[in-house]
């Protein structure tokens, strides 16, 4: 098996911690570990094999879902940093972040105590990292076109509508710029050689306008191309005339070991095996009730022409 590592001194950052100091310690630790993994291993799968771990463990640590043990941090650095002195300095810094993060896992704050809400770029970055590393996903979209398949213009308008009304000026401009850069990274998955996931979109989501009519027409043209290409992201449409095989109340994405349910104020996660199995089976029924390929393309074209 090919050892897909970066080589040479240029691949390694220095021992300066670059994660935002205002972020929660657990998020900073996850970001630093990911940065060092990427300096040596371009894929989470290759790194997981080198460390002797499952790919899902790497994904959970990098997205902040799991706080690594001291032994995990040590093993992580052994697989990413050759220089012993540098590895020791980093180990001390990352151990400190981990200790602080453990302290943050104390009693839950009172309901009226303010808590930091994750920003839209932070939430989107976590989604992308999961799509990249957590294995093939199964997603059902009830309200809108999934961001992975959105055109640049449709995505920008969707973000503008999602940002809280009070965010103006520099806050809004910065959020739009960060989200646009992340969207470019996310869309690269569509062109992978192997399947990254399957998506079912409810027909109602495809008829809901976002901005001027031309924006939706361009988006539907993009989806027509996706269903005909049958590439890394497989797309199917659940017709509004189809009998529902189950009654999903919201969108969801099922990964091999986790389920994401997006919400306005934050995302909900389920990791129990029976919950993952429940949503995976629900997706299978939704996929079987949907249309794909040429049949889906014809439906998309009909929706476009009726708009």
C-alpha cells in the first residue's frame, strides 16, 4: 500500500499554536491536532492506519467530538513529528490545552448563563471535515439543496439568509468570505474518484426560491448535471407524489458511526449504534422511494421549466 505522506521540512509547521485563542480549549486542541496531521498525512485514512486506529476515531478527535487521552496525543505526535525536541515542546502545549478542556467539562451552566454559540463557519468546517474523513454519508434534505451541491451564487444567497439579522458590516462580510472559501473546499469532494456519499432531496426543497428565479434555475441545472454524472456524490429526488416510507421531521446526515441533525441554534448529534442504524435504515427507505439518474434529471428539468 502506498505511504501517502508529505515529505521534507517544508511540510512541517513550527511549534506555534495557530488556533484562535478565543475558541474553546477542546476546539483549539482539535484544530492543532488536525493541522499537524495534515502536515504529514493528506488523508485521515492513511494517518489512521499509521497510528493503528480506526478512521472514525481520527475523525471524532479532529472534529472535537471526542477529547483525546494523553496517550492519544503522544501517539498523534509520534506519527506526525520526527524531531524529538519539537515533539516534546508540542506535547507540553497540547497537554495543557487538554487539561484546560477537561476542566471545561465540569457542571453545566445555569440556563440563564450566557454560552458561546458556534459560528456558521465553525459549524460548516466541522461538517466538511466529517464528509472528508468519516466515511460515506447518507443525507436526507428536507428544506433546501445541500451545501455540497449548491452553486456558488445559490450558496452565497443561502448564507446571507442564514446569518442573524443583527450581523452587519464587517461581521457579515467576514462570515460570507469564510463560508465562500469553505464552500470551495467542500465542493472538491464531488470530484473524488470514489463515492463520498448519497443524498436524497425532497422535491419541495427544489421548488423553494432563494433569491431571484434565475438563481434557482441555475441551481437546478447544476443538479441535473450531478444526477447524470453519477459521480462521487450520488443524488436522488423524492417526488412529492411518492408515498413516504417513513416520516422524517427534519433533515439528517448519517455517517458510519454518527448522525447529524442540523438546527438553527446548533447541531444535534447521535452516536449510539441503535440510533445510527435507525437513521441509516430510514435513509435506505427514502432512497428506494426516490428517483435518480435520467428520471431524476427529467423531474429537475420539469421543475425548472415550471418556475
